[in-house]
C-alpha cells in the first residue's frame, strides 16, 4: 500500500518509494529526500532563486530510467513560479525555484537534482555567474585538486573573487560571481582564454579538449556551461549517485581535504548546523571582467 506524507505543506505521494536503493547507499525514500530539501531550503534558495531550471527526474528511483524536463508542466500548482524563455522550438515557460514548497514539490515529481541556469529571469541573455568545471579524465583526486587550485590562483591573479564547491560527482566547480554586463559569448570567450592560459602553464596536467579519446589522463578545464540555456548543478543539490552525495560549497583551505563526493544528505546538514554557508556572502562579491579580459589577453 502506497503511503503519503506532508513536508513543508506539500503532500508527497508514494512517500515510501525508494529513490536510492540499498545498493546506492540507501534506502532513501521520497519522504527522506523531501525532508532534506526542506531542511536546506533557507541556505539553498539564495543560490537558485529566479533562475530557470532543468529537472532531472527519476520516476522509479536511481538506477532506473530518467530524463530531463525543462518545460513547465500544465499540472504544476500556482506556487511554482515560471519564466518565459526562448528555445529552438519557440518560446516556453520553465520552472523556477523561488520558495521551499517548490523544492519539496519537485521531489514529489521525482526530481532528484534541479540544474540551474547561469543567468536569472531578470536578464536571461547575460550571465551573473562564470563556472569552470574541473573534471578528471581518469580517477585520481590529486590531479583535479591541483587543477582547481590553478584556476583559483589565475582568478586571483586577474583580481577576481572565486569560490569553490564539490560537484557531488567527480570534480569541483570554481565559480566567479559577475556583474550583469556581458553576454554569454563574451563571458565564454573570456573563460576560454583563461583556460588556454592554464593549459599553456601545465599542458601535462590540463586540457581544453572535450573529446575523451583526446584527453589522455589530463584534467578537462570545462567551460561549456557558459552558454544560453546551459545549466550547472547548484549548491546543496543531491546527485543521483550511490550514497546521495551533495554538491557542497567549501572554502579554498578545505579543498585539500574534501573529496567531491564527501558530503551527503546527512553530513551536509550536520555541516550547516555547525557553520555558515561559505558562499553566503557571494552576492556582495560580484565583479566586472572588462579589466581581467585585457589582462588575460596579454597573458
């Protein structure tokens, strides 16, 4: 018999359905997942509010078939906000997460991971985030950590405030909060030039080659997310991997001791109970890249 539960005023259907089975570090049910997102909503919402999302949905839990859904479903309740976006198939409404109820409601819809745009609904063509994804081509944490440090050092060299988080998957994200002034093409060109500088500095460690068969064992400096309608996993989102790891903001000092999948639904709540979100002041550190563009061009 199917059960139901109420979390943050949202009725969770089939609350006892296993979203992560025993083989995936579970069991973790829909109710467990809903309670997690309700618990972290206050910390998570500033990082995801006003952004279109892509819903990664798992109707039968991790390990079964899944899909991405971008278009706002007609049956969604009124408290789930939306924004009109241009797509290759014409304009459509996409979901935004502007309140805790929406976070929880998406779990009821079997969404484990919401992926967010790098721009807000206020200006969808101009990003307020620059994200560099450091992804190892082969297993090995030491290389991806060195690569992440190199990105952070270059951003510091360019006078930019950079923040780091685990992805809950295989690597780390370096994120730079931006003043909204350049379009995606301009920001991506800047990021590509940064990546080229980094590869020139250590071609044995780093690559910008997207094809896996050409990377060898080098770390990919991935800037592909810097584009209209592209998304990235946001802070405190659960990943569909064994143990339910969570993408977690960390400090640069912690990078040497925290692996990409170290934090889980349980441990990240313990972390937040003991310390503030390392990214809680990020919005105050937005900066322009006009001058850094000039500097990296000379490098």
